[in-house]
């Protein structure tokens, strides 16, 4: 029987551990879901409360790129393999003996691992048997403390992480022990290592799928499927195309001689002024720019021809990253219920799941960037944020507002306040991508990530959204903003990561608005994200009210936060979150000033008419009014216009030929040797209609 503490220890070490049947050597029940998501502590407790007789660990990405070498047939090749491995490398490995006398050799990889590979085979009793194979993505192993499984060295909760070269050493050593007839050896360096390739290695194919698709693929049908509209072929042979979301006349791209040339800068995922062959169009539209997956899917659909490898070694699983199942678009109710049996993994308890998008919304200079810096460090350390537990995660922080020096200073202050050292191991899981001044919008993000050779990210934080919007995107256009969030959803799915967007509020009083209406821009931004988290001022200075709207969790009650002596945001339980500044007409003095109408401002000027020193240039008086009332320039000018209409003030235009002030304000009837008295008060030219 397996003690319930064992799976909890494995879970804490980042391993997806499941109850198993020792005799059948398989998990108890279906386990497909656990190949992509970690069990929760509650799930582990419930499973192992029944005292199963075995435990197994799911290999692959879900367990931190775990791979296990399985030496079968009573482990007959293990001693020879062991002697061939460098001693320092052997000392790192977790080695376990199985009930049959075989061995498991376990380790984590720096790169993503592929599926199970048969490395060595031989003939025993007139039958070909597998002597050494790997358990990788889609595989699992029964392990200690299951009866009959004993650890010889190392520990599963302290698995080593090997470099690519170290892993190749282990696999090639095993591969050379193969006894079956084989052809030429495909090298491991030619195979997918978990990172997106521009295209599969040519040595893997007699004819590459991409080349075949370029010759006979239906690129027109592909474009139309993704919302592009053909405008017809022109006399010069160019076929004009209009991008999705563009409703007015005009074309966005041309298609001629097998080249799709895009000149629109708002046609994501394509870049403006770039030409694309059909295979690249297919990879970008269907697979988010993952050329390996695109080639694999084309291969399954009859494009290209894979190179035949002679011999009994099954290297096909190494190509599994290029051969995904085609995305299913339609499900019967039964299929949907069968395949999707649970929600995606929570990354912030009660707020955010993997592959979801969250908006963090607040007015400028309210401290939202500090808040998300705390969140980023909360993720990498696996500690609470605003009272909610964060799953330990790798984070990419894309910052397009701050200079690198400011980012460094801020990161240091937040980390020091949270008790995190610069060289702590968790800090390696926070990657910062400063973009201020680079003018790179989100359409380029995925391409830039392909040049990053580190481990994949669980969370991407984009600070701030407005500076990452593609060129020509209108923040107030529902169509444009819907396209932006569709793009982000695609990124999230391709990366298996959550996206957090730092966004600014709309203008005006936010106190009486719904949570989803606080963000600036088109209504699509209120409907597209999975989570809204807004910060709005409380009536008490220094206190912020946090309001949330979630899609995949139970409702979240609003709560209050404040900054502590270290400038960190912490919960403030002693304030009522219902007391929003501006709610139900209750405003602080500053908020009241911001809500003054044109008539209010004009009345204030009239009440203080005796204090006015006139004549005064109009621009100076407008700035004086704005300083006093904190109103907009437009409202100040409209208030002066109203006072002129009421004959309380006059605005007179000077003679530019005599270098006189363009406009000055006077009391009615006041004379000046440098100005001509007008017959009627002159009203400000070009002043827009007054806004209340």
C-alpha cells in the first residue's frame, strides 16, 4: 500500500503522480488528462486515500521534461551500458531496480522530450524483444515505493536536469547496443528537441511537406477559411486580397506566382511589406508559426514523403512533434464530455487558469506595474499574491514602458521587500524582455519567442497593452480589438501559457461602472478576457478597491489593498470595498474637481472675478483655470466662451502684423493702445461644443 505522503512529496517536486495497479502495470482509470495537467493536492489525497498498491509517474513535459530509460529483459544490458557512461554523469542519475530485475534510469531534460523510443532490440527465443527504450512524452513508469521497486541511487524528488549533450550521450550509448539489423543512424541532433523549427530537417524526408504544399496546396481556400476576401485578379496578374475585419474598399495583399505579398501593417499574423510562400502562410494561419507542427500535419494529409529508415529501431517517435493530430473542429456532446473531463490548471487560485487571458486595469500612476511585478515574483516563488496562491511558474515579463535601469531598480526593491535574493534559484524562472523604444507590437511577439532557447513559459505578462497594439489598430473599434484578443488566445494556446495584460482605465468617474466597463477602448475588451481585475480608489486616501470578474471560477467578492512600509501591496481588511471613490455621487475633493461641468467652471471663475488681473493672454488664463479646477483644456476654453456669451468677459484678437498677442482676455469695454476695440465680443475660433 502506498502511503499518502508519497504522492504529495512527488507533487511538490513537480511530478504528476497517479495511483496504479501493480499487476497490470497501469494507472487506475483514464490518465490522458494527467499528461498535460498536474493533479491538485485534493485530487492526490482523494486517490491515495483508497490505499492503492502502486504509484506511477507520468513522463514528459507535465513532470518537468522527465524521461526514463527502461532496461528490460531482466536488465541484461544495464551493466554494459553503465560501464560506458562517464562516472560524473552516472553519479547524477536516479537509478531504480524493477521487480523483474530490470532498471529505470530517470532524469529531467533541458529540452522538451519526445515520445517513447525503442533504442536497442535483440532476438531472444526466436522473438525480437526490446532491450532498452525510453519513456517520454505520453509515457509513464511505475516506481518506488511500489512493492518490488527499489531505489539504487538518487531520489525522484531530486531529479537532475541534464543538458542536451548529456542526454544524447545516454541515448546514443544505448542505441549502439542494438543487436537488430539497421540502416544508417539518424542523429539525435537532427530531431526535434521541443523548440519550434522553421521546417523539419531535410534528411527526414524524401520530399519535404512544405515544398509539396508550395507546389499543389490550396492557399486561396486557406486564406478564405481565415476570413481573407479575394477582390479578383487584375490585368497584371496580381490577385488582390482584403484582410479580415477590413470593411472599406481597398486591398491588403496580393497573390501572384505563388507568393502572397502583404503590405498592410494590420494583418496579423503577417508582417507588413513581406512576401510569404504558401507553406509559410499555412504554418502561420493554422499552427501559429510552428513550422514543425505544420509540416507534420501536412505529412499526415498526404503532402511530402518521409524518409524510410531501414532496421528495427523505431525512431518515428522523435518526429512526433511534427506529426500532431489535426485540430478537431466539431464535437458531438459525448465526444466533448469524454475528451474534456476537467477544467484547465489554475495558476492563480480563483482568478486565472492556464491558457486564459486576464486584464489588470487601473488609472495611470496607480501602482499597477508594481502590482504585477509582485505577481511575477509570486509566480516564480509559488507564493500567495493578494491572498491567493500562485502556482510555481516560469514567467516572461514584456515591458514596453520602463527603461532597463528603472526595471532593474524596481525589481530589486520588490524582490528585497519579498525576501528574495538576486541569485535565488527561483529568479532564473523570471525572464524580462524590455521593449521600450523598440516599437515592436504583439504581432512580432511569437516570432521573437522562437529565438529564445530557454524553457517554455507558463505565464506571459504584457505591460502595457496600449503600447503593444499593432499599428493601425483602433482601440475603440470592436473589430480591431476582437482581432487582438483572438491573436492573444492563439498565442496562449500555442504556448500553453496564460497571458496577463496591464491596461488603463477609460476617462471619467469609475466608481459607478461595472468591473468589465472600467477598461479603456471598445466593448470587445470587456467581453474577450477570461478575467478582469480592476484597481479603483477608495474614499480613504491610499486605499485601493480590487474588483474582479471571472469566467471559469466562482464569483470573487471585492476587497481592499494598500501599500505597506516596503511599498508592497497587501490586503486591507479594515476598509469597506463598497466605499469606492465616486460611487453613487460620493466623491473626494479631487474627484469632485474632475467631475466639474463647464457651467461649474464658469461659475467658479465668476465667483473669483475680482481676483482676475486682466488683460491676460488666453493660453495663460486657460492654464490657471486648469491648475485650479483640474479640468481639461477643452472645458476651460468652453467655460471662457460661456462667460463671453454672458458678456462677463471679452476675447480680443491682436494684430499679427504688429506682433501683438494673438488673443487676450479683457473685462467688457476695457481699452488697450495696442488693440482695436471690437464691435462685438470675439468668441474663440475653433472651440468645440461645450461638454457637460
